[in-house]
C-alpha cells in the first residue's frame, strides 16, 4: 500500500469506528494489496522492446505496463482511455523517441503526468530514413530532426545505450535496488555484446553479393548499417505509408535488376503487398520477421534477444 499523507482528523468523521475486527480486516486488505503488487512502482513503456529491457533490469521490483500490444504499429497508434489512466499512475514513463511515438506528448498531457520520462534514444546518432536518400550512412543527431528513422533498437550497440539509459532512470525510481539494477544491466549488456559477435559471424557467412534484401518499410536500416546488409525499402519508414503504383513498379524492377534474393514483410505489414511483389518479381517472400514489435508470449520473438536471434536466422536462411 502507498503511504497515505497526514489527513486532518475532521476528515475521519465518516470513517466507521475501528473495532478490533475491522482493524484486522484492514490489515488483511493491506497485506493483499502488497501481495498482488500494488506497492510496486509502475513503469509505463510505449513499446514491447522497452518493456523487455525494463524487465531484464528491474525484474519483479517494478510493475511494467506496455501501452502497445504486440504486433501493433507504434507509428500510427491511437491511445485509449486506459493508456491515460496508466500514465497517470506511473512512476516512470519510458519512450523510444526519434519520432516513433508522435502521440506520446498528447497522451502525457491528457494524463496530467509530471513525473520522469526517459527517452531511450536520447544521445544516439539517428539515421535518416532510407527513402530520404539513396545511400546509407547519412547520420544526424537525434533531436535535430524529428524525421529520423526511429528503429534504432535494430542495432545491438544501440540496445546497450537503451539499457544504460533505462537502468539509470530505474535507479532513480527505486534507489534501494540500484546495485541490483546496475548488476542486472551489466549482465544483460554482456549478452548483447555476445550476440553482436554472433550476428556478425552469421552475416559474414552470406556470400557478399547476396547481402541485400527488401523490407516493407525502413525498419531494418540500423541492422543493415551495423552488419553490412543493403536494405532496399518499399516505401517510407512508416507502415501506414503504402507504396504508390509507380513506387511498386520501381521496386519490382529493382528486385529483378539487382537479383535481390528475398523480400521481407513484417508481422505488422499488409500481406497483400508482399504477395503482389513476390508474384511480380518472382522472389521468395519471408513474413516472419519481428521488427516494429516483439512477438507474443511463447513465440521466438517474445524477448528482444529472441527476436534478434530469430530475425538473423531467418535472414541468413533466405539470403545464403
Ligand atoms: Zn516501424
């Protein structure tokens, strides 16, 4: 139970007399409240990947609520009244930033939330969306331009940045557990480093001429940039932006001309588009990538590490 602030005695006028049995019942209710976790600080996140990082760092010491259910497109999400209630109860709000959550500012204002907000990509180099330039490598500072590619978690080095920022914020929220949080974060960062080396070995096993792919939006640019995969986007960086007939025709001719081995369409994208490109360009279509969301509980993509391993195995199998 949360500690109540001191209340003037006059306000107790309507409280019934505290008989021993009532005192006992109030005690049981308080114990039940603590047992089901009401006393834990609530951390609200805007994305399944962020919730996984909070869980890795803080375990059961905090309650985590992710506003977005799995497989929901974060770019065009429309917050619900339950989200406003969750944010109003939060001890910490964790966001991705780089323009992933254009609706978050409105939500925080509607909830009257005045607490801490951590933007996990603050301080990272953001990449311009692929559709804004033909070649990779045009980087911009985050905050300079809200039209940057927001999918920064698709680079394992960036994931370490997220974990450090989130760990620092969690230590402020539950200072008594700071040592444990820092040690959990360090152990998790070691796992990210190990996976980074593993992914590099896996990608290096693909013949260099075949290290290219098409995705349904720019969601894998950070991955391509880090591990040397050329990403050919279908349309802009937001899944809601469907390609025009002209863009689709250009894509099909690019896939044919460059002998792109496979086209990857994500769980959050429109399956009709994938079928059309596959039919017209005569290439393999893979639909099992987790990009904008982790997968449901029990799926290979249910955690960030599982999502990354699954995506790499799927990419390598299709491109080799
Ligand atoms: Zn996206």
